[in-house]
C-alpha cells in the first residue's frame, strides 16, 4: 500500500475507535500485513499524520517509536464531511483547480476589458467633430 493509503487507514481507525493510535496495532487491526510495518514506515506515516494538521500528539516516543496520536476537532470535522483523508485531498485539489481557473478567467476578462476601453477611446477621438474637420482639411490639401 502507498503511504497515503496507510494514512487514510489510520485516520479511519482513529475516527472509528476514538482512541489514541498505536501504529502497529492500528495497522494490524486494519488488515495491513504485519511484515510490512517497519520503523521507517512508522516514522513516515507519523510525519504525514502530523503535517496534515488533523491530529494531536499525546505521547511523543515509546521505545524509539512515535505513538499516541489522536484526531483533533478539525480531524473529526474532516472525517464527518469527507469520510476519508483521500477524499479530502481530492476535494482540495479540485477546489485549487477551480480557484486557478477563476483566476485565469478573471485575467482574460481584465485584458478584454482593457482592449475594449482603448478601442472605445480611440474610436471616440476619431469620431469627434474636431478630428473630422481636421481630416477634411487634410484631404482637401491633396485634392
């Protein structure tokens, strides 16, 4: 399994059990093969969980392994709204893409507005009576 999938498993475990997680037990009870749970994997998962901002650390280290994470209020809200961390990340990506599209559209609209304003200004100047009179005078010189 990928790290992000394992993080999703741990979030679901914390949400369902509403208790401190101990990585080996949580992963084993969630069906992850015990042979794949290495100290390196635990440290990577710990970093991913902490960086998400949805957990709080209760016990820092036990036997050189990070343990004792629990969902905080934001984590419970995320799980209630999205059901999993993976769905949360997908929704955030979609939201970011929507924001970028809105920014691009706004920039294009601003450029179009400026072009129309300049064209209108030039057209207004060219259609004024004084410019028409000067143009007629200029043309009459060459006749």
